[in-house]
C-alpha cells in the first residue's frame, strides 16, 4: 500500500493497517491467539495464501506481529500479536460496535465462522442480572463451537466450555444472533431451522444494547 503522505496520526495508522485484509488478520490473532498460517487461512475465507503471506510480512515489519516456532513435536510457525498489535484491541472493538448495526441484514451469501460471534455478542449484549448465577450458552454454526459465559458481572466468549451449557443454539448465524438479541423468538427461529438443547430461560439474562441503525441516521 502506498503511503498517504500526510503528516497526520490517522493517515500514519492507515499507512500501516489500511490495506484490505490487514485488520481481519489482526482480528483472527486477537480471537484465536497464536495461529499457524493454516489457522489464519481457515479463519479468513476468501483470502489468497500469497496475499496472507504478504500481509503477515508487512505486519511483522511494522512491529505488530511476531513469529515463533511451535513447541515440539509440532513443526510449524505460529504468529502472535506484539504489544503494539494488541494496542489495536479498542480499535477492533470500536469497529465491531459500529458494524453491529448492520448485522441484522445479512445478504445471504456471506461466510461466517463461529468465533466471529465474539464481536457482535460483546457489542450487542449485556448481562441483565450481573449478580445472577453463572450461565453458559453454546453456539454452533457449522464449525467449531463457541461458548458465551455470563459470570461475575462479565460476559466472556471462549472456545472451551467452562462447564456443560445451559442452552445450545445450533443453526445459521443470523438465527442464532436473532435469538440472542431478542430480535427473533425461539419459536420462530425453530420454524426457520434453529435447533436448541436445554432450557431457553437463560435467554432472559441477555439485554440487547440496540445500536443506531443506518436508517436512524438518514
């Protein structure tokens, strides 16, 4: 990417992270932690392997990503965010908050990975009873399960079950997010193909933080 040539902090940041796919590479390293090249390819459907390699080299050259050899007996290179790379977490959260307003209108042909749910969940939902007992939701959207835990007044998204889930939501991402945010009733979502296991009562713990949609800003 050519430099904007502006003596401006925003332009300087975009010189480093403004290329297409770059912020999504950083998103994957935030959500997955240390990743092999193959892990990043799986989490970035649509990217070409040579383009991913180029983005990783540029991020490494700019001090945002470091590489290390995986512990034996695994023969692989792992990519990690540096401290400077982790400084982008509030940027990703702000982008997730901004983008959440567009989530209710999927185009129908978009890719989805379960771990991506971390951003809409963290930006769209809150615990309506932060003093309540621990609640665990398991989300299945076709690849590896993701778990949303409400405990100690916090909401956490993990890939390892804290314990057996209270409720499993299994189906297309728009249906799962629709139920979690209360935009779809469980009954209607089931008619559309959502599968559930367990009591739906824990859904009452979720409070939908409605972002202003684009139509509200017209």
